[in-house]
C-alpha cells in the first residue's frame, strides 16, 4: 500500500516473488550535504560520462541510503556512490533517494546485487541506438546531449553503424571492439569500412598496422609541413576525434606520398648538380629492394672481390634516394666496371638453363643420398641391439609424433589427441624400457620418413652403422641415370595425357 504525505515522502514495502514482505523503504529528496560515504567495494573511477548524463537527464535511478547515524537528517549511502559523486561534481543540491530501514537484513548486500544484476547496453546496441536517433533528424551533438556522452563517443558508434551489416555483425559478435574502432575512427569512411570488413580481430597488431599505413606523424615528415598543420586532413584539426592527442598526424597518405616524392626529387636534382650519379630508388634499411633495377646490378657488400675491383677501377658509387623517407643508399654498380659485358637474351637464357640443371642435379643427388642413408640405418637397426634403438629415439625425442608411429601408441599408454602432438611426458609411468624399445623398433620406417634434414641422417648413419656417410652418396653417373629415368617417365605421362 502506498501513500503520499505533505512532505512528498512516499512509503511502501518491497515484496519478493512469493509475496513475502522483505524490506520497508521510503522515497524522498535529500540534500547532498546530508549524505555521507561509508565505504564502497567498487572504485568510483571515471565519472565524466555519468556526470554528463545526469546533467542532461537528471538522476533516473534514485540513490539508496539508510539512516543509521542516530541523527534524523543524516544518511549513509548503501548503493549509488558514483551517482552521488557525479551529482556533487555538477553541483546538485538535492538528489532523489530510496531510504531503506536501517534494521533490514542483508543491507550490505544491496550494492552487490545492484552491480551484479545491472545490465548495460552492448556495443552493438549502442551503435544501433545512435543510428536510430540520427535517423530521427538529430545531429551528433544532440545525440551526445541526449545520451550524456562525449561527441567522440557518438561519432565512433555512428561510424560503425554507417559501415554496414558486415561490420555491425562483427561488433555484435565481439570481433570488433569499440575501443579499437575508436583509434581508427578518423579514417575516411570507405577505408574504415574496408579495414574492419577484412579483419578477423582488432588486436594491437591490427590497429598498429592500420595506423602505420594511414597515420603519418608530421613531426617526422621528410618535407616542410607547417602548412599541413592547418589542413582539414590533419588530426589537430579534428579535435572531436582526437581528444587529448598531443601529436599531429597527416590522415591523407596519398598527399603525404606526393609531398615526400617531390622533396626526394629536389634532393636528387641537388646531388646531380654536384656531379653525383643519383636517382630515385627503392630500398629497405641497407638493402636495395628487389623491385629496383639496381638489385640486378649492385656489387654486394659481401662480394669482396667485386668491391676491390670497383675501387681499383676508380669508379664512383651510385646514389639512390628513397622517395618515401629521403634516405640515401650508395652502391657500386657492375655496369660501371671497365670489363662489364651485358649478356644477350640468348646468353641469359643459356645461363638460366645451366643454373636450373645444376640445381636439379644437386636436389636429385641429395634425395638419392637420403634414401640410401635411410635404408642403411633401418637395416642396421633391425639387425642391431637396444643401444641402436635408444640412439634413434634420442635423435627425434623432441616430438613423439615424429618418433613413434601411431600404431605403437597403445604399447606406451599414449592417448591420441588430435589437438596437439604427443610428447615424451605422455608415455605412461608403468611403461618398461623394453616397451620403448619395441615401440621404436616398430616405428623405424616412420622415423626415417619424417627425418628430412640430410645432416641428421648422416649423423645417424655415422653413429648407428659406424660407417662414413659418403659411402651412401651416388656417383654422378647414377644421378644422371636417375634424371634420365624421371625425364622418360615425365614424357610418357605427357603422351598419355595427350591421348
């Protein structure tokens, strides 16, 4: 039952789901100075947004207090510490309160219950709420006032809502975080949408990558940038999206590239006027990029003979100027050597064919050697003693999947797990040394097939067979015969396909 007295005090009772009376309370407006803090499990923290909301809409949820000081006009906060702090910040004299009976059971549980059961809007719901209000002809400033939020808060959510269903779906699923999206919200709409549509998570590496591509720190610009600080594509001119950002960024990579290239061209021209062989080029760090023609003609620093030859010939280094950073790189060019000969197309093709054959020969010889080593090791182990088997295990013990064939796992008490590789610690404690011996012996072919490093195979061969690994290497004629056999098989397959 409820009644309203002349002091606008409303009294009542709260009932549980079964109709049992739980706690008496009254509703009244109380002076802020008469409400006292008395400990709070949660930290008050940042209350800027809450203060803005209360300034815009007032206190929607009354503060819960109790009168247990022994003085009729003094109250203690039970729940609503942040609301009270925000009210004090904006200068409210009075606040609406639920006054709870000081003798009520579970009084100290009220703030915990309130914090646990309160459900805030999800990031997706916030985006949709902003989109709805904007659709009702509200400006972003009006939406910010209605929500009691900052303009940046609204702009980020509006940008996500405008990015389309694919982006909103990722926001709803938690793939895109609002804090991460806020860091790149200054990007042009099409770039912002493209980056978020293609991402699979918005972690630090993703954000740093996007910022590296599109945020150009003007303090590091390789060109005069005073005029850029007043450009509308500079972050310092977008205070709404760059609150408390001390640096100024260029948000137009294309404009940045054009200005950097222009400054680089001016540097090249100056070097040429000094008699230097300079041009725009591409390089990373101290290495010429494979995209630059100099990659083909540079005398590498490790080519000591070529470097000495260039110095003795008295040739000057050529200079590359990077169009993006204006950094320079000097190098000796083979074309400047007195005896340099530019190969014809026929000579180049012949050289490439010769190199291709040499590589194929080396690879075939290595494959043949591996197979012979494997056969010799397997034969010795099958005829040998337990020491040979243990030695084989030690070569591959870093990963049991490379050592023990799955058919032998039961013998060692290993439970197969598709999500990870088996390791030595997975072997059952009750397994006997002879069980390990038998499991390895039954896995010899499996081990050798998964041992691809020829140096390891050679070491196995030396230790297990006591022989010289060179004994397993084929002679050149055998390699040529193997190549001929493979070529014949390839030609036969091609003829069969043609039929």
